[in-house]
C-alpha cells in the first residue's frame, strides 16, 4: 500500500509532538545544593614589628592591617597583578600553543560532535538499497519438481527503507540529556585545564626568577669571599698572614662556588619547562628569560575575608563533577527505558521489475508503511541489573561531587594559611639577614684586632649566605602561595560565565 508524502509528514509531526508531551522515565535532574558548614578562615594575619609573649610577630589589626581584599577581578586575571610583561605574554602564548591544552580542546570538539550524534535518534533513519538478482531453480527442486521444467528469472529492485522510533518513554530524550551534560563537562574540563596551565606557567616563572636571584646572592657572596681570601693570601705571601685562615677562607670560597652549578642547572630546567608549557621547543625562550630584572615579584599583601560557597561551586573542576552527575542521572532514565516497549514506524518505497526496461514504470512501484513494536519480556535479569548498576554510578557521582566541593574548600584554606604564614617567615628572615651582615662585619673586625680566630668570620659568612638565600626563597614562596590561592579560587575565569556550547543547529555538518 502506498502512502502519500503529505500523510507521512503528518504522521511524523503528530508523533514528534506527542513524544515531547510525554514524561520521560527515570529521575529528573536537580542541581545539588550541598551546604558546607562555615568555619572561620585560618588567617595568620599581616605581621607587625610588635611581639607576642611567645616572641612571635603580632598580627596587625584594625587600621594597621594594610592588606587589600581579594576581589573577583583580581582572581580573573591574576597574572596581571605582577606587572610583568614577560609573564603576561607567556600566559597568553601558553593558552594558544600548549599541547596538553590543545588536546583538551580536541576532546571538547569530540564531545560536541557526539552531542550532535545523539540528536540523530530523534529523526527517521533512511537507507537506500538496490539489487539485481538472477533466480534459477532446477526441475527437481522442491518447488519445481511437479512442473517438469526449470525456472530462470531476473529481478531488478531499488528503493528507500525508513525506520522511526517514537520516543514514548523518553529513552532517547534521556540519552540526549546525558550527551549534553557530557559536552558541558568537556567544556568545563577545558576551562579547568586553562586554570591549571596558567597557574603552572606563573609558578614556573616565579621559580625561575627566584632561582636566578639565588644565583645572584651566591655570586655576590662569592665576590666578597674572594676579596677576603685575596687579602689573607696576600698577607700570607708577605710573611705576616695566617696559613690556617687562608685555608679556611679557601674552602669557604670553593663551597660557595660549588653551590652555583646546581642553581644554573635548575635555571636551565625551568627555562625548558616554561618553553614546553608555552608550546615552544626547549631553548626557544632562553633569550627572553636569561636576564632577570632587578626587582621582586611581591604584590601588595592580599586578604580573603571568607570563602563563598558559590565561588567554590563555580570552580571548573567542581562544574565538571556536577555535569558528570547530571549525565549519570540521565543515564538512569536510559537504563529504565529498556523495561518498556519501543514503538516504531517502518516504511519502504521502491521499484521492482523482472525486466530492466520495466523498472521505471508506474506499475513497478512497491511500498509499505506501518507501526511495529518490540517489548523485552524476559531478559534473565539483565535489564534490572543494568538499572541497578547505573543507579550505583549515579550515587558514586553524587559522592564525587561532594568530594570535589570538600577538596576545593580545603585547597583554598590550605593555600591561604600558607600564604599568610609565609609573610611572618619573610619578616623574620629580613631581620636575620641584617643581623648576619652585622655579624660578618663584627667578626672581621675582631679577627683583624686579634680578638677572634678566622672561624668566627667563616661561620658568619656561611650564615649570611644561607639566610640571604632563604630570604630570596621566601620572597618567591609568597608569590607561589598567592598563585596557588588564585588557582584554588578558580583563577582565570569569570564565575558567572557559562561555557559556550554551540546550538546543534549551528554546528557544521
């Protein structure tokens, strides 16, 4: 029986409208509103020169606390707060060229095409076929033996076959919900990759500058130690010196000299690491990174009043966990839909004839259309097991989301505690370096006046080198901890900004 085209379109439209009005099996997703109990944020405070009874620095309070509050804008483009054009360029280039980040973008592209594929289930599946068949049966075959003759017959056919599943119970709708959630999760994974990438670039850059400054401290001390050695050696050569003091001065010089090559090797490794992060061949950025500016990268001290839960929920890794949960909830509906019957509309339209010249004749038309259904009655518990397994995956994703929130909350607290405590360490080291410099000068004077042997000078010089290097490391560590804090707060994105996923109709096919 042949059905007119207008009738088929009408049937399709009614089926589509009807499906959209039907409820879908399985739970409807609701975004979890997980609450975390609020506890005061651990804050070591900004150190003053005043002391507590324990001898530690007393944190500033009231107007003495000069720290600035961290704002959303500070977090969004945190690298700009360092006022370093080289760092700004490195971050920009890394987002464009980093291979791992480009791989994450390709995974997003794949998920978008998978989303488009999921929508294909809403439409009829149409195929075209054609065949030319020669049928031959001998006179002794079961169907021809009574006729006493052979049969030769040629059959030529071509046409279209179509199958359309009417999504009555919502299995297809749930599958597209899951595909959409997975595409969004892939989008937030790209954002998470960017957050991690920019933080790593900043961290490696500060580490490089810190290492270069440590090298400068070692070389400055080496110069002073060489001057001391030259004086002692000259006096010894003149017959008025101390041979023990010369030997002691010599091994101090050599000890400092031995500390420089590992720092230079570390510097080279950091340059290579930064080059790889920016998608460049190691060595390509050496000319840019060789010269260390005579400055530090301390930004004005920052303060975090509290940790809004909405800010934690906005972290890209938390959004990934939330979207993965949404997908698993939808997949529960897909699994449950297998319990219910599936309704199809099958149709075919074609031409069939026993002679090629008759194939295009109107009388060669053949076609059919009609509903069909399938309903699994007994599957040995396979569908039930699939539903229960999917519900377990859903519960796992609920726990995974809660875990992501807790870990994010902990990362912020850890980073802030380390950041604020490092200022106290830095202030103590500043005082220690000044005292060590004074001790070197005093020890030299005492040695010159014969009141102390040269061991006092050696000890003072060693302490100065160690403390001066520790001061440089602490200064760099403050910046490192601040970068960790920005990363923990989701630095690099706007919190109320959604990842843009193109509408299916806008995707090129």
